[in-house]
């Protein structure tokens, strides 16, 4: 029997107005979804995906059932986007793991994903990425057209080639894991992996034993490194599994044949996964040993301390000469320097204290103006300007007299992006910086080009 314990943490991040991520952690099913398609659409897509997944997998908790649950979640999002105009074009990533019984009768963790939310496995002292991102950049890495290092900063890394809800059908990647006692599984949205590298993720997974604290520590690290996106983490610990040894647990790719409910084929050889990092657990901290304190002792055989008598010569002094006590004189009031200057008619000097007082009076309104200006200009957004996509700095419509400033009127027009993106663009899209806004426009244009050339299933 396999016994699991999990921890969940999610955060809006430092640059977003809402959290479009969704997580689930039950007794035998764990999932992370990262919605896309605008403020409302992303939240709805992620919520529908997770809720549909939970209901469907509860009816059929098998490897085939997990794939059926992904197909059902895709259909639910797609149908709702067709019914509601405001939700048109919404979608979500989804990574999920479920505890079930394998074809050999042993407990296994079945794992599935669509999009770029990831799953990592820590086993045998190693942390490996199990899933493969469904993005244009990762596709080029898999075809040898780009290195992993180039993919981490490439503008196509956020353009998805596969997502739930962007079409009537979806392809699902499946794995099965024969986990052992002491293994740890991590599911996360790209808000974590875009900010925290695999070495730092591995350090947290090895050093923080409680899964809830480990999930929170990873979220805090993502925010400390910028927090440019929502971040969601689910950590699952295998408390009781198969007998452990020094070798890492086996991860096998699963292919399905026939209909969605068909049984899986025999697993092929273990697929190529993401980076595999061996990081030994950190050595336990050793507190400095306190110095020994020796209590004071008394001389041997002595119970009472006795002071030696003091002897001194005695000398007779003559009586002192009598002197009458001095007459008491009433104290004269002391005149202060200010009173003396006033009595002499000297004009008052401008002291440092007076200068500081006037500066303080002037600083209050100046500081208020500075705060208002900072607030009004500490925002960037993408909007449509005479048919062109542009990046503005400021608050849309202005704020207390500070009007938004046009920073970059790009050459990308509304005909150079996918049509379902236009409603969101006309409502403006907030971004954390000028570069982020320009990168967003470039991604939309590349998404349009990629669909024209390769006709991908969806975009993010």
C-alpha cells in the first residue's frame, strides 16, 4: 500500500492583478493548471479544468481514466468558450498525477500533462524533470535547433503548441512512475520555473522536509527572484511505497491505443526528460558548543569565610577652629541667551532648526506630488493605437493630471495577430515593464506567424 502526504502553495506574484492558476491536492489526485486568455478567461479555464479532472478521475482512477479526464476537461473548456463570447479563446495548461494500480498489480503514480506546467521527481538523490514542455522553444530543442540555455531566454518559450480548451481535441502525454518510500513529486506552473532554476528547486526539495513548507519556500523564492507571474506548487511525498534503494525510481512513458478508454501499451524505454541534477542533501547544521561554566568554589575544609581584623594607629587631632557659617544668598535667576538678545534688540537669527522646519513644510506637498506621479507612471500597458500595437507608460485614461505616455508604437498591426486576441488588446493588457510589453507584442506576432506556417493547436 502506498501512503502519500502533500502540500500546496499558490501566489498572485508581484506583477499580476489576478491569480489565473489553480491547484488540487486530494487523497490520490494532484494537479496544477495555469490559465490563459485574459483576466476572466484564464481563471475560468483553469477552474473548469481542475474541477472536471477531479470528477472524471474519481469515476475511473486508472491510467486510461486520467487520459479520459484530460479529454473531458478539454471538451468542457472548449464548449464553454463557444457559448460565452467573453471566454472565446481561453485555455489552460494542466499537469496532474494520480495514484492507481498498474498492469502488474503494483501501485503506481500515473502522470499526465498538456502545456508547460511541469512535473519533477526527486528519487535516489536525483531530481529530474519528467514532463516535456509543449512550447515552440522546447520543440526546437527536441529537434536539435536550439540549446536548453537558449530556450530559457528565447521569446518563443511562452508560445504553446498544445493547451487544453483551444480546440475540440487534445493530445495528452502520459507516464507511469513506480515510486519508492522517500520519493518526492513536484507539480508546478511556469511561474516557478521561469524564476527559479533546477539547482535551487533541488536544494529546497532536499532540505525542507515538510511538503507544505517546501511548497511555500518554492513560492517565496519565485517572488524573491521577481515574481513576474502567478506561481503555484504542489509537493507530494511518498511516505510508504516500494522498498527503497540507492537507485532512482523508474519512469516509463505510456502510449494509448484506440479510444480514450483503451488500455496502455507496454511502456517503451524511458524517454528523454529535462535536466537531471544530483544534489546531495545538505549537511545538518551544527550549533556551536557552549563553553563550560565552572562555579566558584571555596577553600577546602572551609564552611565560613572570616575577614581578618583591621589594625591601625590612632592619632589625636586638635579641635577645629570655629568659623561662622556663610550667609545664605538667594540665587539670581539666570538670563538665557535668547532673553539677553531680545533685551538688547538683536534680531533673531535663522537657525538650522528654523530651516529644517520650513523644509519639512515644503517636503510634505512635494512628497505627495512625487507619490502620485510614481503611482500614475508605475504601470505599463499594451493597447491598440490607430491599428498598431503600442506600449504606454502610466494609467489608462490618466490619473490626477498625469497622462499616460506613448513609449513604443510598434510596426505590428491588428492584422498581424490572431483575431481572438483583439478583444483583450482593446481592453489593454497590463505588463510589469516596457520590455515585458514589447516582448508580449513580439510573442503575439510570432504566434500569428507560427500558426500561419505550422498551424499549431493553440497559443499562450
